[in-house]
């Protein structure tokens, strides 16, 4: 059963057809791409990402007010 919605969907490895990789579907208004990603490197990357930016701390790295101001000033 896939997980996720919108532009990214993820399927776990499937033992039923001997597929060892995680399947990622990335979509945008102009197209989509389906990727098979090895589990181990993906898992290691997710762990490093989790450790670098813990849940709830994402906004600590981005000054959203400055970004919004720049976007509005550039109009």
C-alpha cells in the first residue's frame, strides 16, 4: 500500500514480486518520474537528515519572514 500524497508517493519493498527497493513516485504539473531506490542508502540518508534537523526544528534553519519579504519585494 503506498504512503504519501501529492507530489511524492512511497511504496515499501514488495516481497510478493521480489522487488527489494523502495519505489518513489515524484510528480509535478508537467510530468512524473518513478524511481526504484535501494533501501540501505535511503535509510542511511533519512537517519542523517533526521539527526541534522530534528522534527519541529525545521523552521529554525529558515528565516521565513525574510524569504516572504524578498518574494513580495521582487514583484
